[in-house]
């Protein structure tokens, strides 16, 4: 996502950090190993104005002294490759899925994901050129995008984020998203993170919570 917005990043010191402010909803730094040095991590990101955020992947940092507060806490989730088929959403009609391939469809997907909040422009066309990123659209019988997610493939897992269901929330989205992931990446486990009702829905659809994480926000 940062590359699509022209923001570079750098790995080092057990963490990744953006060279500038990351796009909205995305962290300016992410810890990749437990026990990261909080002072060194904060020094790598821009904190001159409110809004900087850190994804504390192991929930083991204390950034309050640097002017951060906990924005939310969540759990990592894991679903093994080849798990039992997804639970079907209630309702008379199953959604069909496809992978977004063109800018117009990406715009339609983003508007459905955004729900009128004004942040649909977050998903830029550059995402379509990334060979490891797959924007999954779930369509109703009339062709409207009503559910979806973003999948990011690595060598060992596929990460899933931005899961949404316009009409019935994540319980409507997960069946079609998992159907797509099972078809696209049958040999890869699926990972991500969720909290609250989203976490409960993920567990209903075959995920196991496997560890805590925390997101910190600077200022405000």
C-alpha cells in the first residue's frame, strides 16, 4: 500500500518503518521481532505532527513515554491450508467472486469497502500492478460488489485484510473470500488480524487466534 502511494520503507532493527507518513489506516512502523527497542523505533518515524502509528506485532512495547496511546488491541488469526470448507452465509443467493483486474472495478470495490466514509481513494491503481496483491470482489446476482478483501501472497502464507460485507458484515464476506483464497492459494495457510466482532466472525469461519498485537497512535 505504501508503494502505491509513493512512500518508501526500510527494514532494520527488527522492524519495518516508512520513510514518510503512511497512508490512512496503515502504520508508519511495524515490529517484525519481539523485543524491539522502542526509542530506536520511534526515532525512525515522523512524529512532528499527530497521526503517526505503530503496529506492535507482539504487543510488547510501551510507547506512552514517546507520546503514543493504544488505538486498539487485536489478535493474529490463522487458518490452515486445506481446512474444512467455509461456512456459508445465510441467505438465498451465494455471492460470486473474482479478482479485480482493472481501475474501474477497483474503484467500484473501493467505494463498496468505504461505505461513504470518503476514503475510497486509498486504493490506487498501482495495487493492480503488484504481482503478490489480489483484490477479491464478492458480487451479488446483479453484479454489484457487496463483499471483498485484499490478499497478499508470500512464500509461506497468504495474508488477508480489509475484509468487508456491505449488507451483513464479515459473516457474509468470509465465505466468498475463503472460497477465493482456497481456489487461488490451496497450499497456503491464511493469516491476518481481527478484533471485536470481526474476530468472532473469523473464528466462526475456521480461524484460530494465535497471539496478541497492538496498534499505537501518536498524539490526539
